[in-house]
């Protein structure tokens, strides 16, 4: 269980504790977060993750989520609602990933969520980016946030009070298959992936105050030379450039061996290329891999909307 304080207290605010539950119904995993707030301070706990592989379910089941899987989803959501109610949370919020949005029977998941008391939002990529921004920054203005999920990727930023986002329905799985897996060298992979990124992320701002990335800890640890570390959060451009330069020198045989033997290569290699691309385009010299999960953004937004959190 992970706990994070993501807001500073309001100096003149005194209030009783408030609670809310939040869930990310992801393409691979469901993530359950509990949040509470006292005197402007929001604390979140990652209660658990459950592997459902709904993206795989939809792709292998003619675009449908099977009834057995739906029953498992209902049970899991119901258990979390019960947990939240016992801790005094009046509301449980949830956001879906593309796997559920694209399922032909997505309405079944909506009905199940409603039955057990979950307020489920079928969000598009831009909305996911907005929630990701809240998760990484707590709502602080003039930041840049990225996320490369298994089925989609987003770049999100704040400008003049508005949160803007660019999203594509290509995540690290498809990026790896399309741009990296069949290439002989990293240079060839970068050339193809960069062309795709240029076509989709031209309108991102330069020189925001800080660059955050959700779901980037694995790539960050690899670039830092310690794949097993969970504490490595900051990735500076010089270190990343050195890592990428070494990978570019690998001949085809060694590059193919790396792809075959590196744990989570399908996540790490697209992540490294993407982060370096964003750093170069935006002028940032470092990236901070946020430990927060997407539902943290729902928690932050909830308390901001209820007018009791300070930024």
C-alpha cells in the first residue's frame, strides 16, 4: 500500500476529514485508490492492483468482454465499494481505458458499475490526459505531463487555466510492434517512431515549469542503470542521452538479443524513445516519473470540485 500527500494545506482552512474512492479500469490492470483530505491536505493510498487483461479479452473475443470476466469485474468493484463505505467514503469514482470503451458490449460494464454504486466515466484520450495531469501535479499550473499506457499515449499541459491534451490510440504495445520489434537497430526504430510522433504531437509547449511522466518508472530505472530500483524517479537528459547513445551503437545481432532478453522491452524501449523525444521538443533537461496512479487524479479533481482543496 502506497500513500502520498499531494496537496499543501490551506493556512486558514479547518475542516473534518473527507474521503473518496477512485478506480482506473485499465486495459491490463484495475487500480484502486482511496483518498482523504483534512485541512486542504489530500492523502492517497494505492489499495491494490488487479490484473484483468481486458484489452486482450476484447481483441481475442470478437470485440466482446465475456460474461465470466464481467462477473469478475462486478465482484471486484463491489468489494472496493464495500471497503470505501466502511471507511466513510460517500462516493466511488471510476474511469475507463480504451479497451472497455471499444468493447461492443461496453454497456454491460456501465450497468455493473451502476449496480454496485460506482460512478463510471467513459473517458476519451483527452480526458484521460486531464485526469493524468491532476494525478501528477495536484493541479499546479504550467506543468507538462505525459503517459504511455499499453493502448494509448497522451501529452497534457496547462495554459491560462485550461488543461490541454493530445492523445493517440497507440500505446507502448503497438508502438513496439510497429516501430521497434522488426527493426535491426535503434536508429532505424527511432526514425520510424519519431515520424509517427511528429505527426501527432506537434502542438506541445516548450519550457513549462516541470515535466512529469506517469507510468514511466520502468524506463527511468533502466536508463539510470538499475532496472530493479523502485526509488529512481528523476531522469536527467544527459543520463538519458548517454543510455540512448550506447543503445545506438549496438549492431543488429546485439539489438535483437536485447529485445529478446530484456524484461519489459516492449515497454522500456518505446518509453525511452518517447521521453527523449518529448525532452528535446519541449526544452526540458529532466523528467520526474510520478509514483501516482491515474485514479489519484480523480481524487484531486473531486476535492477541487467540492471547493475544499487548495492548489
